C-alpha cells in the first residue's frame, strides 16, 4: 500500500487518511467536519451535523430572514429541509436549488 494509505494509488501523500466508523476510507477530507457530530451544537451547521434537522431548518430560516441572498445559508436550509421533510418536493429543491422558496423569506 502506498505511503498515503490509499490502496488505489491516488491522492496526495501529505494529506492524512481519514477513516469512517466502519474503518473504510473517507472519500473526501472536506467532510471530516461531519465525521463526528458536535457534542453541543450551536450553529445551524452544527445542528445539521448532529442530525437535528428540524432545529437546523428553523435556525437556517432565521438566518435567511436576515441575509436572504447568502448561498451558504440557502444550501444548508435545502439540505436540512430535505432531511426533515423528505419527498418529491425535497428532491426538486436538491436538484434545482435556484427554485427553492424559504417560507417567510422574500428573495
């Protein structure tokens, strides 16, 4: 196995290898923030990572009321909403985020 810990031979040897709980390779190091949920979630992102989609939706909605054009907040709201209320409407928002309408927020 190469020094980077990957069996496929790809990747940067300087980048640490991240493992999921099932001990397989974590596919993208940017997702390490979500490998372990925060013990005490404070932000909407923390709530989403901790699996509390309902509270994350509410927190993102509050933030979007103040900053309706923030793409980070909108994308977080869409993901949290899709987890909280899955179904065809959630899939449409994930596929076409530009069409998403947040209740109580005028864009």
